[in-house]
C-alpha cells in the first residue's frame, strides 16, 4: 500500500506555466506538466488583432493562468497515478511585478466586454516597461523629499514595479483605474481563484510595492506629493491583508477543486516570486550564498543578517525569502531574451541550414562554435542592456551595445560576446553587494539556461572567478512552490512546520560544480575592466546617446519634430 504524500507546485513563467508533483520527504519529482500560454506575451496587439500596443508594452491574459491550472494538475495526477487525497498542499510562484486591475468580485477587467479592447485592462507583465516616465517622477519626488524607503531599493524604484504601473493606468486610462476595485499581483489573483479570498503575499508587497514589515507603505503625504489623486491609493487600490510567505493563504474551494481535480479543503500556500521560491529548492537557507535564477531574465537572490543599503539592488526585505533573514534581490532584465533576439534577428540562413543538417537547434550550433573560441579571441565587447538595466543602474531606457565588430565578425563571436556581457553584468552586481557589506561567498544557479548551457556556466565561473553549483531540479521554482505547499499543510498533515525543514529534505544541488579556469580568469579580468568603463560611461549620464536615440525613435514614430 502506497503511504506516500505529495505536494504540487506551479511556476507561472513568462511564456508558460509548469506544474510538478513532488514526494514529501524526498523531494522526488514524480510528474511534470507544462502548458504554454494561449495568448503568450502580447507586445504588439491585443487578442482582438486590431488594438495596437505602443513600444515597451508587455501584457498577458489572466485566462491563460486558469488554463494552466485546469490542464496541468489533472495531467500530474493521471501520469503519476496519485489520488487527490494524497496531495496535502499546493503552492504557486509568479514573475513579478506582474499585475492587473480586478473588479470587486475578482473578475479581471479585461474579461469584461466593455474593457476587452482596452490595453490597460489586461495583465501588465514584469517586463512591461512603458511606465518609465512614472518611475522617473516617483524617484525624483522621493529623492527631493528625502524619503528613507528609497535606499532599501538601491536608490531607485523600477518601472517594472507595482506603483509606476498603477500610476500609468491612472494617467493614461483613469476609467480603468476608477473601474478597478483593487490592483493585484497576478500571483495573488491566482491564489484568490483557488481559495476564494484575496491575500497579498509579503514577498511581492515588500520587493515590488514598497511595503515594509515594520514601517508599512510610504506615507499619504508622499503619495499626495506624487499626485494628489494618489493620496489614498493604498486604501483605495492596494488594500488587503498581507501575509508572510511560508504561511497558509487558505484552502481550495469546491469550485477550484473541481477545476483542477484536487480535494476541497486542500491547503494553499501564500503566493511567492519565482526567483525567491527557488532558494530553498536548491537547499539554501543561510547567508552568503548567491543564487542566480536564469531564464528570459536573471534574478539574483541572497540572504543576509543585517539590512544594508546597496546601490542599484532591487530591494532588501526582512523575511522576504527565508524567515529570520534579510532577503536581497538584484537582477538583469535581458538574458535568455538576449539570445532569443539574436537568433530571430541576426543569424544567417546558412547557419539554420547547417543546424538542420547536424540535427541540432540553432542555439546548440552557435554554442558549439562559440565554445571553440578562446576568451578575448572575438575582439568584441557588449553591454547587456537590450531590455534595459535592472541592476545596478535601474534604468529601462538604456539599450544594448556591441563594440569591436568588423566585416570579419562571425555570428558565433557575437553570440559569445552576448553571453560574456551577461556574465559581466552579474559580476557588477556581485561586486556591488560586496562593496556595501553584503558577503557573497558562494554562487549557485538554476533555471533552463543553467541546466542546458555548459559554455555559459563555465564563462560565468571564469568571469566571477568562483565555482558555480547547479540546482538538482530542472523545475526549481515549481519545486520550491511545492515545498511551500508542504509547509502550508504543516507537519501534523504530513508536511513541514518550516521551509528550513523542507529544504533539508527536499532541496539540493548537482554533485559537480563549474570551476574557474585560471587562464580564462586573467583575460576576463581585462575585459571586465573595459566593460565597467563602458557601463559607467553610457549608464551614469556621461553619454546619454542611448536615451537620445530612443527619444528620437519615439518622436519619429509619432510624426513629431524631435528636439535635440
């Protein structure tokens, strides 16, 4: 007789949702299911195929999230032959800040007929950067007023976060703002669909909505100074109980249980962020160990014992990752997206044909050829800002750059330079943490890139001059969410009383590490010094040509006369 108990984790990513069924006690992943979002990422048109989106927009459809739950969880149970009664808990994680306006009954405004063709009624994905103007004005106002909260976020609030996105809705679509009962993280909305009640998670509130465990949100005076219409924004649009991660949000309602094939009353964990939930999944529950969650973007998370102010970090939140510690976050907004752009826009047909002849993907072919190059051999250096800079400059208006190209430059040389650029960006983050009193003693990585690309991980080890350990699971965020689901169930129900207990039994890394190569380290030290010079020159205001070009593009698109 099978006495095993299980937990389910669902990771809502940028392009798809991934669910995993995990055995309690061992961390063994019994079954996995993936569902690509029907609407994908909407960055050109709404689903009507007519309504055009402006530059820097990135939207999603909330119905896609329900499809993920409806399709993947029954697949898990069927594939594993597991009964719903043996599933003791469920947890979810999400990209962040991914937010949407909802009505009082929880219905997303985009699902109402009168708003179906209104862009601001949809989910704004994390990489929606069209609220940069609002972010700039927020930062200027906070700086001029000497607001202390700003230092906890590295000196700048990002356009990716809740308040700039919310303010953009108010500025550009006040009718949507007024129609919304509240603005919520997509993570909290999905948990609401499962439990029937809105519970805001402390992770996204802390990192993405400027909430502090001890101080709460910024003052009404600040919001009034920002925009008089925002004076009561917390009570009006961000109200709701905030619960700490590692606790229970509620239990599955009968309707939700019928939708996903589990039992009513199954415990549901408070929602979490994909990067943060990954840390216990690789077994990290103590300070000094940096985890890189590598996908379309990279998030860097780290634990500390003290609240340090680090320029350009995404935030430091008490209990933000593991209870009892300060959780630090930084990130790069262009990693996997970087390489996908290059594949789609810059690779000649001859390479695609060669990949087909070899029976490999184009990424594999480019990686093979790039691996044959020595560090520095291409003569190229890139800045990894094709999607702006999240850390340490916190500026979505910065753009990418490639330096050193000649008529002899080959695609694989550019591909390798782009990989190296992302590694240099990570080194900038690591050195900034260290310079401001936050130790980084070990480095870990997880996610699709860490799993699949040996060349990239070796380059990172060489650039950082540190060994890199890789998470044992190929579905690290989903595993972490399943672990939090087991904590929501509690030890008396077959789960755990703390995430530390769950991490000891269910988390882990692969046995081998990527080790720095001395010759490569020396070359990359030279290249990094040049990268750092370019980083400051183009990123800190000495030469604002990137922003000037972006403004010219925008003005030309709108048939306006640009002012230089």
